[in-house]
C-alpha cells in the first residue's frame, strides 16, 4: 500500500491475479485489450510524479499556508456560517458520500428520505409547494428560473428584469442561461439599496417573462416592498422570482406571502467558506411542477405497501427527455443538500431564527461601531440590513481594502468610495479588531 | 427497516415576534424539526444504513464509474484554509491559486489540451460551457451555425446541453458495429454544423476507430469536435482527446478522478480547449506570471458559468487524486478498468452484442433488464445501468471499474448469472432482501407528494 | 452476514533478505494480510455494520453509562497540534499544559477535591492510583494497614485494584435495604483498615444516605474513604464526593463526561484527592505560577501510573464536553439521567426490589436474565447489564442515560415487556434477528482459538 | 440546539416532555427524584460557563496555538508514524467508536472480529501463540508481565531484572505494579547501549522471576545477543520478557525465535504523536494462557453453527474473579488496537517491513550527517540503530537542547553530554534542517 510508482494504489491486482484474469479472458496482455489505432496512440508522458498520501497532504498544506491568514468579512452571496461537527461526521459516512444518484430506490431509501426532508424544509421556509433537490448555486438557480419562465405556458414575454445592483456572478450566469433563447435582460433601478418600485412599475409590461428581486439584496439591505413587486409582476403575467438564502428565509417575509413564484439563492447552510462551493435553492408553485428543473423526490409505496421514497417525475429530466428536458442538470449538489438539511435540523426553528436575528444585530452593531469612525459612514444605505452592509469612505475604497488586507482583514471594495462588510457568528468576535483596523486606514 | 421522518419525531413552531426588525419585514413563524443531536445522529445513521455506497459492495453502474473514493482526499479538502471565501484577493490567496493553476496544467496534459477552466460545477455544466465556448468561437469568426450533431447513443446531457445553448440537435444513428456511421455523419454535416459531440470509447465501450476520419469530416465542414469526458477513464495514458482531434472537452472528475458522487453531486466539470478556443473560456482563468498567480479575463470570454469559482473543494480532491497516482497510476487505472470489464464479461452468461469493449460493456438481458437489476440487489450487489443505450435490447450497461478485485468480480458474475437463471416470479417480485420492496415509481409520479406537508396518511 | 477474515482475503509473505541490517539481527519473513485500500474500506464498513453502538439505538447498560458522544469533541481531539510528543518541554507546550491545568481545575471543582491527576489511563487505573496514594499516605504517617473494605456489590475492579496494590480485601455484605450495613461496617473497621471503597449512588442506584456516618466510622478508625466515580453522573451539581467526606476518588470520563467507549477504551481515570493527599499524587502535576505552567513532582509522589502523560486526547474530549455543558448543563445531565431511569422503570413490568434509585435501577427478570437480554436484541435495542449485582435475583441493571428521548424509553420498555411476555422457547433460541445467533461462550472457552493461526477449519 | 445555558444540549427533553414523564412517574419535580440528605447537598457552583461548540473549538485552538511550532525529533517509546486517512474514517464510524466492551457478542461481531484480527497479526509478528486485545501502554504491559511472572506456577523467585538504561516511565510504572508484591527490581548493566550479557549472567540466579530486555533499546540500539539472554533466563527458570514495538517487530529478530516468553511494548501504529496516548502490546506463550491479563477474543460457534467471535476466558478477569483476577484492567485501548490493525493491514507485510527498514536507514543517514559536524559525535554507541540514536556533545546537552528548541527543533537531552534524536518518515524531510541547526548550536 505504501509505495508509489508501481501502478494505481486503488487497483487491487497482484501480478498473479492480473495474469489469471488475462488468461480467463484469453488475451496475452493488458495492452491487447485496447482497440486503439496506432496513429492516435499517446506515447508521451504527463510528467506527473506519483506521491504518497502523506506527501500530498504535506504539499497541499504548504500551498495553503501561502494564502495570507486573513479574517474575512466577505459575503455578497457566499457566507461563512459555522457548521456543527455532527454534519461532517454523518454526511461523511460512505453510504451517503460514495453513493450514486438514486436510480435504484430500494437500496437508496436513506438518501432519498434525507432529500425528501430537505425539500420539505425548503417548502416550510418558502411557503411554496415544491422544492427540488438542489441546483449548483444561486446563480444557476436564477438561470433555471428564467428558462422556466420562458417555457411556462402561463407566461408571455421575453424580457427578464433584474436589479441594477446584483452580484456579477449571478448576472453573468443568467446571461449564459439565456444565451440560447430570445430573451433580453434588463436592469431596473434601485433606490438607496432597495428596488426602486416606481421605476420597476414603469419598466414592467406584458412583454416581461420574469421579475427578479432579492431579499436581502446583494448589499445586505432588507427589501421593503416585496408584496408590491409581487403584485406588479402578477398584474403583468410575469413570474416573480425571489433571491434569498437559507438563513434569511427563517426570519424575513415568507416568499409565498409576498407573491413569489420561484425562490432561488444559495443555501448558506451545510458548508462554511468553501471557495465557492455552495448549494442552489429552488422552490416554486405546484403549477410549475412539470417545468421544474433538477431532481425531485416523492413518496410512493413499495410492494409491501410501506411508505417508500423515489425520484419522481423523471420525464422532465435530460436522461429521458434529452433535448426537450427542463434542464441539462444531472449531477447536482445532493450531498450538500443532505448537509444543509442536517444543519437546519440541528439548529431547529429556534436556532435558525436566532442565527438570522444575529445576522441583523451583528451587522447593525458593526455598522454603528464603524459609523463612529472619522472618514467612513456606515451603513451607506438607510435600510435595515442582514449580515452585510456598505460603507461610504472618504478615501479610495480600493486603497482602503488593500490596506485592511495588510492589517489582516478582507472586505469588499465595490465602488470608488464604497466598501462592503459582512459579519456572521464566525467573525463577530473580531468586530472590534476590524473597527480598530478601519480606524487605522480611514 | 423504517425510519420516521424528522418531522414525525419532534417539530417546533417558533413565532417571530421579538426580532430586531419591524414586524412588516419578518414572517410570522417557522416550524422545523427540532431533534436533539443524539436523535439526529441516530436518524442519519439509520438512513445511511438504508443506502448503498461504493464501500457497501460492487457498484458496476455503466457510464457512472463508481470507483473507490480515497479517504485522504476528504482530509485534504478539510484542511484548515482549504476553503476560503471566493472573493478573497488574488494577492492574498496565492497558494490556492497556485493549486488551481497546477490542476489546470495537470488536466491539460492529461487531455492533450491547451487550456483548462475549472469553473463548471458538474459534467453537464462542462458540456454547456464547452458548447458556449464553441458558439462564441463561431460567432467571433462570423460563422452562423445552428446545429449540433449528437450520436443517438450519447448521454442525455449532450442533447440537453446543446439545446440549452440554443442549438438544434441533430441525432446521428449508429452504424451496425455500434460506432459512428461515418457515411451518415458525412451526410449530416453542413454549413450549419457547429459541432459534433462524441464520447470515446462510446457508451458501448467501443473505441471510435474512425476518429481521425470523423474529425476530418467535422473540421472539413467547419465544425468543432466536442469530447464528452465521461469515458476518459478508459484511455488514460494511451490516447488523449487532443491527439484524436477534439477541440473542446469536459472532464468528469467524479468518474475519471474518483471524487465521490455524493448521491448526486457536488461534482465538477472542468473544460479543456485547444489553443484557438482559449480566448473564449469563462472568466477568470488562473495564469502564472513570474511566479505570481493572477485571475485573468480571457479576451473573448463567455463570461461565467458558476456564481463563484466552481466546486473548489471537489477540485482539490481531484488534484490530490491525480498527484497520488501520477503517470504510472493513471495509466494503470485504465489498464485495470479495461481488464476488469473484460474479465467480468468473460464470466457472465449473457450476450454482449458489441465488442471489443474497453472499460464497460453492454450485455443483453434477454428478459426485462429492470427485473434482472432488482434481482441482483437480492444477491448483495448493486446492478448495472439498465435499458440504455437502447441499441442493445434490454441493456445491462456494466462498468466494474479498476477498484474491484477478482473475487468481487466473481461475486458480481454470480449475481448476474443467478439472476439469469431465476424464474420469472422471482424476478418480478424482487428485490426481497432490501430495506424496501419494489417501489412503484409510476404510481409515485401519478400522485406526486414531494414534501412531508403533502402527506396526509 | 459474514465477513471473511483479512487473512482469508489476501495475505503476502515478505522475505526479509536485503535489509539494511546484518542477517543475524533480522527475522526471516513476515506474513500479513495485504488487501488494497478499497478492500479494507469495505471490510471495516461491513464489520461496523455487525456492531451496535450508541448511535444504533438505546444502549441501557447499567453502570456503563452509554450516552451520546458529542461529535465535536472528536474534532477537537483531531485539531492540528492537539497531540504532540509527551516529551516536549514545558516551555514549548504552554498551551497544552494550560488546558491540562484547566481540566484539573474543572474536575477538582466538580468532585469537591483539592487536586486532580490526569495520568491514569482508565477507571481501574484510577482506582489503583487512588489506592496507591492512600497507601503512600499511610506509610508516610507510619500507619501499617493492610486491609481495604469493599461492599460486595461493588465493581469487580475495586477488589482487583486493591489486591494489585497488595491489600487484603474485606468484602462487606449489604444491608437489607441494599445499602451499606453500617453495623457491619463498624464491625469491619479496625487498625488494619486502610480505606473503604464506595460508589454512591451504589450499583443499585441507591444513594448511601448514611454517608456521613460511614465517613465518620472509617475516618474514626484512621482509614480513608475512596469514591468510585462510576456513578458520579447521577449527582452532578447536587452533591460532591468531597462534601460527603471522601478523601480520594476517580472520575470515569467515558461515563460522566461522554467520551466514547471505543469498544473498550481508551478511557481515562483522573484521580482527585483532598489536600492532605495531594503530596502523594503521581508525577508530574501541572501547576501554574505567574501565568506559566510547569510540570511539578509532588513531594511524596507515588511515581508514575502511565508511561507518558495518560490518554491525553481522551482528556481533551473531556475538557470540551465539560466546557460545552458548564454548570447548567452538568446539573441538567444528572436531572435527566435520573428522570429517564425513573420513567423507564415506571413503564416496565418487572419487579424492582430496591428504591428510590437514581440514574439506574436493577430489575429482577424472574427468569434467566441472560435469555431476556438476548431476546431484547431481537427487539432492536441493546439489553441492560445482566446477572449483576447479585443481590437482585436475575438482575437486569438498567441505565438509560439522559440522552434518550421519551420515545426511545418507550421503545426500550416495549422490548423489556415483550421479552417478559415471550415464551421460554423464544427466549432460549434468541436472538434470531442479529448478525450472529446465540454464541456458545462456554464452548469457546473450552477450546480457545485466539488467532487465525489457530484455526484449521 | 445552538443556545447554551438552558440545560444539557445532549438531553433531548422539552419542558412538556419532562412534565409528562414526571407525571407518569408520579412525582412533582425532577429534584424530588433525588434521595439525598439536605446536609450533604451542594449549593455552590462549579463556576464553569457553558460555551457553544464553535466557541470551544476556537478556544482550544487558541490554547494549542500557544504551543511552539516545533519539529519534534523525539522518541524514547512514543513514535510519530504517519497514519493513513483511511484509519480515521473507518475507526470513527460510530458503530465502532461508540460501542461498549463486547459483552453481547451477537451484536458485536464486527469489533470482535477486528480485535481477533489484531491478536492474529501480533501472533504473526511475535511468533508467540497468544496476544491479548491491548494494555494501556508499554509501561503497563511491562508491569503486567512482571505480575504474570510472579504468579506463574512454573516460575520461582522474586527478583526482576531490568536494563540499566530504561525509559523512566516504564521503570516507574513497573515499580508501582510490583508495589503490592514482595518482588524486588534490580538493574543490570549495559555496554555501549546494549545489554552487558556477562554482567547479566552474573546477576541471574534461580531467585529471578523475570529478565527484561528491549529491542530496540530505549536509546535506539539494536540488541545483538537476544538468544543468549533468552537462554540465560531459561536456564534459571526466569521468564524472558522482551520490549519492542509494532514496527520494529516486522524487521528485527522474531521474539519467539530468541526465546521470549512475553512481548510487551507500545504499538507505534494506529496513532501518531498523541500526547502519550498509545497502545500496549502483550503477547505470550500458550502455557500462560490462564495467566494472561486483559481481554481475549476467541472463536466459537453460534446457534447456526457458523463461526462467531466472542470474548473468552473471562474467568481471568476482574469483573468475574474480583481480587483473584489476573489484572485489574477493564477498559483497555480496544479502539486503538482496531486502528493499529487497520494501519498494519493498510501497510501490508511489504509496507510494514519497508517502514521498518526506513527506520534503520533514516537513523543511519541522520547520524552520519551529524557526525560530520564539529562538536558532536553520532551515534554515540557503536551499534546498529532503529529510528533513534544518541549524540555525544562537547557542549552541555541541556543547553544545546534548549538552543535547538529556539531553532525550531525538539530533541531529547538525556545526560550532561548526550542528546537523543529520533527520526521517522514524518520528519525525515527535515533532516537537513536539523543538521543545519545542530551546526549552529554545536
């Protein structure tokens, strides 16, 4: 096991076994099994030296040690909430981690039930009737919402209205999801961080397929006129897609109650800072059941008439419907959904709401603290905030960001004179340290 | 075995009334399960016991490549600092960017490609990305092409990804030998052809021996050649997509490079391209200049296909796996994957209409393949993929992977053969030794109940 | 379910011939199993599936305290740097020593003791340590005492530890009410009495209400009072051994503080003592002076009871657990442990001869207790401890712990009651739903085969 | 789940459940269930504040960060060998980790089989017929070997002979194990790191119960006259106890072939540097079967006549035999034994022997390298070495140790002018760095 260089350490064959198997097949050599014309054969090397497990762990640690040890006050869609140990230990059980999509439900009841529970929690949190088993992230979920809007029979129009202020990633991914359609993307203005509803009303017409709004917004402001947006969309026969996240959902207005037709976003549960790896939420009304992208777990019965879980409505999916599928998604983020469900259940309603309330008070406390510092004004928007807020700076925000990095803190610089700062329970203990650093660079 | 739903154990409704926000900005209440940690631990332990993974036994799902997921890659991905915030500056994350750059390089060498993006979060997302890159290339060159050709035996995602990118999909029937019908291809290509998508070996495990001619035909018509990397694990070190004439490809890291399937993700679907297509890759690419790593926007970038930086922790496992194997291990992986498939095929009493196959083969069940699969569950193994590709009657698409021992293959063969010999009734009532009996999926679809809120029994 | 022995899978004999040592210093060959990592992963996964742990279901083993082992304590013990080399200098390991010192302090407060050693690697090692400390104390004070008094219902380790320390063991019968017979104790103590070892609540779950009188008797005779901490989990925050008059005690961290039992260790058995006994503790103790932590040799130390610094990583989990609970959590732990035992007792149809009990009770099976236990396995739970203490006929010594829900206790009660109602044949042939049927332990002992080398079947 | 301060987070009771249970019992309150006289009641506080899981992880990390980040070249019985990831993942499965001693074998077949496999591997490595499931560590195993010698009918005498050079911990623990007996411990001289066999022959007589020797010795020298020691012990009817470790066993002379009656030691497998936590090996001849301390797993049959595993010969044990037990050990190191077996199986014979060979060559290479440095002589003993060796220094060894610590390296100072240095695969990559540091301080 311990040596390298003699073959794959994960292929179990001794030389004798290989010989016996070749004999059973009736060929002379392993290479004789390859039916590859000589002239395309690769006779070079990749130049990749095999290393031992110990060496690789050491090597990667050395790489990671080259990253600066900063305390990140970063957000804008990717949030670092503490994930309890239990989640790692249970999700890492190989029966979950090394299993496949549940095409044989009789030996996949465990994962199916866990995904069914995930869907159910999302149903509770959104107030919508249907949630799928996951999208890649909030951006792809938004893209899928838009294609759903375009193909839903009840919806006309091709204009997709998105907020002026929106994470670049979400906008860019949405553009690609709509690249194969005749839809156009238009931005509607915002006022002091929230949607400018008058401007939105002006922009909306019956040629709109979808209106997208976020709560909280990309700048962390809490949207105040969601019902109005919902009504506007409804009036014009457009789909109202609301972007949010798993923690905010537990506290802020329930999407169904403001007229949302689709809820998308990143879960913000089950994984902390993970270099971008996340979990796309997708929930919608049952009217759109046959238009939903991604996997759905449903309840049925087994031959003993016991309750059993199974992937269902697979005729929407690419492996059956091919080019007429509701989406091309196949592998999704199932294991992250499992983790998010574990995380939510560990917190319980009480813990989740408490976590969300802390997102409001921590942001408020930090903004108040920073606002006392000469040279900065926080929050820049006169709104309620969730987790994050913007800071107006007298000096160049880019310079300040860089200097804060030298002081050991990572924040966003989003404009010439705007910083953005995000606080969760994982960095709340360093609020004072950050404030002291801001005092130094302000 | 039965485990109640979390909501059936204990659930608490919390009223949101003394929140730090005005009432009109908050919801009224939330109800969620509220089990203690010990209860949760038992719940998920029991659920895991009702689930079959690679460490439960043989798992020969054709085209899915269910091989052993080395444990140390999990620990690597859990190292402190492995997952930082994706918005961290390049200057402050040189180590992470260096790793990404190394992985780009490894994958480029393995695929014979010029440049690689790590951004697509899954294989299908990789296909979509690759097709968008091809589309942008054609658009930049003033080519107005609206068709993608896909062999009818291709993975369903090929069709769906091409359609999502706005293409007409032209389905190409197979030749009698199970491979691309070169004449039909010749007839299908035209000025409308943006690309041909192909996997090689194809889903029957057959190497497309005419690949050079195919490439010539497609390129001759001004189209591009897309390589679906699902079966790359058969060819490592023996032939590279770039050398076969492919212009763009995706890698399935959970197939070729053993990252865990996770019951359906997260995966990662890096995309490699030849030099001409590099300017169209998603933004950012990681480039090295004088030992410093930078995020660079390719000149004609298609933009982004993931909100952040892709499924980084999965990619980190990929890096660790490739580093563990190196040239010799990667090469041996394909050798043993092909050896195992051929050995297993030699031990089963089923017709295998097409050969010579490589890492997988498609047997014909000669009766309902789904029944055979259910019966195999009773023999303690996971069955192969069933009823696909349709070119084989009642297909059993079988891929044992390199990780199986001869003994495990013999166990699999016994399960195949017993299921072949069993009577109809045994097959129709199977499985009988699993956590659940046969599940009526049609009925579940007729009356969709997709949440515990929808249950009233 | 059956899993072959590793040696039955694949074994390789390696000849030691080209080693860097002269041949006369090396062995000739070694033969060991040589499975691949995938095979090993499946092997141990399958073995785990044939094993029942706390996360498999209720586990009411009396006196063993099988409660939930919080996962985060595992992660704490796996933190980089948690386990350094025990010979590292004090100056270079101030953080670790500080943690050890904090834990000494926590345990001292919880037990009402003056000083605590963390060195003993298990509860029985703690007993041995405590008795050695008592012995050293007596020797230092010129006392020539050669007897230790142990109630007959005490844990077997008490007897063995006292004997190992060179003492005569005087067994003390119980009074009719199941507690210490004070008159018998009075008769038993003498100038030879080195100590009385006592657990409280005792193994029947009864609090020794006469503890003050008992202490007076023992102390009056010049003996010391030893507290076996096995049942401390019943009393947290309500009464402390030190306050009851005990001079020396051990803590079972896997019982009271939820570190995992690990199928039989590693544990840790810290020992607490009153001030007079502190100079006899093992060496080194961790002491703080001006914010610096030092390893100090107590003046009359008994020396060492572990080759290094005890089972440190287990102790670190203990620290994390205590820190998680704090005063309120520790106090609630005992409340809920006692509540659960009393609730379960109220739901079963068995006689419970002695009460009021606390965290555990001993029911009488009124038939073969071992049979009842085997039958309970069939009902999906782990049975209680059987046939001990002997003061109860066919004893079922039951301790559900605070971690069980009412629903789990009801499940347990059903298993108890079904087993009570089942016929003799069902009991004698039980278990029938487990990985193995009833195992003939007597036969295994008659013909001991203790290694695969000893198997010839 | 997330809050602290309201009770145990690991007790699941809601207030309503508690009330219902009290009602079923028929008492008013939880406190009414406690039968504790008022005057011993504790009415104080522990003064321990509850913290969240996240806070504790952070807090403990901060403590650990106070430890200096040294590269340890330390050994003397506790060795840091790399443990493959697989061991953690599989041993951490809760069915193993949270299980109890296997008193109900029908639901403990998995752990029993694993322990049986552990015993079998130790039988192969030692050549003796019996191995138990573990002792706490090498020191307690040595103590148990001595008490076995004293109670074995075939052995007379009360003198226990131990090497002059022996780890303090082993000697001190042995003394305590013999504190309750009339045995005396005597040290026999050593010559150039190994046993002085002539002196040992002089010391041995028929009043000896046991002779203890080590291979490798505490200074890392490989013993050269083990057979002779075995014969001497045999001649005088004394038990020959050999101390070694799990890695050395795979390469050095097989204990049975040199006449060892008992093998003890620390496993050095399954755990790396762990602050002292280890695994005591104990193997012996079948003659001593009924005298063996600790747990033994044997093979039997279940009611279906299938092979089954069970704890056996429990009448030796304290829970049955009480003060006449062979030992007081109850909880042992079972889970570490499981890990050691996993580790050994992962290595295989080839990997284990290779690891042992590296222990010889790495020590040789490092000693050669250091010997080139002015002011030090390495190795101090003219012997073959395993993993570690001593270094004679011109300067004070204590001073040099302290200065090396400042340079980032931990080594032993074992005498005024002797350092001891241990090298395994986990620090072999820093041999040059250490040598450079020695050059600085020599």
